[in-house]
C-alpha cells in the first residue's frame, strides 16, 4: 500500500506540459520580427499590399506574445506566491506598456498625448470595467464576496495621489503651457510617483504582506502541493523574456499601424490609448475574472488595482525620463470632462471597497461608469 501511495503521489507531481499557445507565440514572434527587419517593413503601414499583409499578421502575433507573456508570468507568480505573484504580473504588463508608449513618444511622428490617454484608459478599464465585471459575475455566482479592506485601501491610497500628480496637477501649473510640466516639474513628478510606488512595494512585499494575502486557506494548501518546479519556472522565465522582447521589438510597428488606421477611420486620437490599454490588460482581465468566479475576489482586487498602481508608478517615471533625455514633448493633463469622470470613479471606488464585502449593485455602477468613459472617448 505504501509503494502504491508513493507512486500515486509521484504521479500527482508530474509537471504538466507547456501548452503550444504558451511557447509557440514567442518563437513565431521573434521569427516575425527578424523577417520584418530583413524586408525593411518594420516602420508600419505605408499603403502597399505587402505592408497591409504585415499589419493584418501583426495583430495575432502581438496578441499571442502578450498572452504567452502573461501565462508564463502567472506560472512564475504561482511559484513565488502572493503578493509577489501579482507583482510579477504587474511588472510584465508595465514593461509591455512602456515599450508601446516609448515607441509612440520617440517615433518619427511623436504622439505627446498617448501616455496620458493610455494611463487614463488603464485606470478606467481597471477601476470601472474590470472591477465591475469581477464584482458582478462574482456576486451573481456567490451573492456576496469578501476581501481585505486594508489591502484595497492601500491600493486606493496609492492610486489617488499617483493620478493627481500625473493627470490632474499638470493643468494647474504655470511653468509650462497647456497640460504639460516643465522639465524640472516633470523630473519631480516622475521621482515622486516612483517614490510612492516604492513605498507601496515595501508595504506589499515586506512590511504588511498580510494586507494582500488571498483569504481561502484550502486553495493555499492546494497551491503549495502543485507549485511548479524550479526547472519549469526557469523555462517559463526564458519564454517570458522572449515574449516581452517580441512586444518591445514590435511596438514601433504596432503604434505606427494603429495611428494610420485611426486617421483613416477618422477616430479621435484618444482611441489609440484605449487600444494600447486593452492590449496590455486583456490577459490580466481574464485572470481576474476567473478568480472572481472562483470566489477569490482578493486575488481579483490584487490583479486589478495592482496593475493600475504599477501602470502609473512605473510608467510615468520611465516615460518622463525618456522625455527629458530626448527632449520629446509630453502632455499629461486631462481635460475637465475626463477629470470629473476620474474623480467620480475614485469616489465610487472608496465606497465599493470600504466595507470588505461586495454585491452586484457596486458592479453595475462601475460598469455604467465604464460605459460612460467608452462613449465619451468616441463622442467627446
């Protein structure tokens, strides 16, 4: 009986095979990048038939690389455990976002507002769209769900000043015209946002890890029993680096193609920020929804609000540094319409995450706010 039990235990610890959707896209993506370099087609859509083929092929290649990156980040996150797990995911998403924004900021036709539009879109997608879907679907399935108020409040305490420093305050300074910071102000804002995020990381990973821990004990026991081996984690790290490299190398082609497409369609410039935000958040979106349906709302909160914190806390310093280094124009200040919507979002979020329990009412309200944002992007 003992040998049978031991054999069964060894069989239960056999590493599952990496799915084709996780290892093939990074390899295909690297081959695609190499082909574009050889053919000289990495500048985006130029109206030729060959560039149209590139533009059509670019979308599945890029999406495949993004999903593969998040898959491997999740596997590494499973190995490291919470709250480091969600931190791995947030960092991976941020690397992809900075690559896309930097390519637009430093390209041949710089877009000084894409960073602002993307950050606002991330906050709206996460704070209203993702939070609303998770709370609504979780509430429909489990009626009420609980989470740690201390953790949610910590996220909001970080998000509110980060958004104020990066998106609201530039409209109320006089050293530079419009919604821009002067060079010294931009340097200070970048340093301040980075300092806030570092303080948050220290709280999340060292000082008060219990604020962000997933509450379900049975799942924690199961997770420990099925953690990936060091070998599997190392392989996933290699594929993660490859997938992120694909996104970085294709970012210039993607942003140039999106710009041409929006101009041809006559769409507002802010739509580009929404597209970039959806691209980098879509895999994380699905992971958070799965967690909410499994009654792990704390993990959904960690994924959603954590990605928003990382987006601003890391993206703003990186883009600010690039702007200062290369003298690229950067406009961050929101208009009055978007400022009002941002303030309403945070006011509702404080009420949503203020009790430690949610129901479908909160989810529906956040979804209405998200629908309002989407409508006003198309019809400003």
